[in-house]
C-alpha cells in the first residue's frame, strides 16, 4: 500500500525559503557572469585568503616573480643549477698534501697486582721517546680503593694513584692498570 500524498497550500515560510535559495545560488552565478574581467584586485581580497592550492598550474612564472624575492629554501633539492666551479686554491705551507697529522699510534699498558697489605697503588704508563701522549685511562678492580687521581702528566706519562678506603683491608688479590695512548704528532 502506498502512502497517501497530501497536497496543501504553500505557507509563507515555504515560499520565502525557496526564494532565498534561488537568490543565494543565483547571486554567485550573477557575480561570475556580470563582473568584468580583472575587476577584483588586491584591495578586495583579504590578506592570506589566496593559498597555493587556489592558483592554476603554471600561473606564476618567472616574469611574475619580483627579482630577489625567492630564497634557496623556496626550492627543492636539485632545482637550482650549480654555479661555475672556482679556481683551485694555492697549496698549503707543506705542499699539496698538507701536514701529516698524527702517525705511529701506540697503546702502552701497565698492570699492577694488588695484594693483601697494600694501602695505596701508584702506577704510570709512559710513551716511548719521540711519541707524544694523546690520552689514556685506567682502573682498579678492588672496590676497597678510592682513585685519588687518574690523569696525564707533563712528561708524556698517564698516571693512576689509588688509596685504600678507611677501615678497609685487602684480603685477596686484584689488579689495577693504566693505559697511555701515544703517537707521533707532525
């Protein structure tokens, strides 16, 4: 069974809403048809109202961009051509290869056995003659000792000093070590 359609009179509200729809839709069409070409300028457009997506493809060309207004960050990688290659600079003071830097690396390690009765540990590792101390380090296995200092000395030696903590005694054997990193600096 189909529902019965009741046709009544048009109310004032129905008529006015229909007219409003036609005016709203017709106004946009009227503006598109009746506005003269190029009649809307920057004075009529709100700041920031036009976005990149609103522009037609290839509508902004190099002729329309003010010189000096674009930055390198405005381009994707590879879009800007590389400039001409400059001239090769003069060789350094020691020739084209430059200074040799650091060569002849060597690691010097000294191990000290900590035994019962020890109250302090002093060990050092030195660089061979002709080589410079570049750095170093060290440690002690027995936690009953406190490292007083562990640092480079002025004579290309890396040293460790450790002292037994108060109230502690060494009951077993352990090890302490120090390492010196050496090389020729040219």
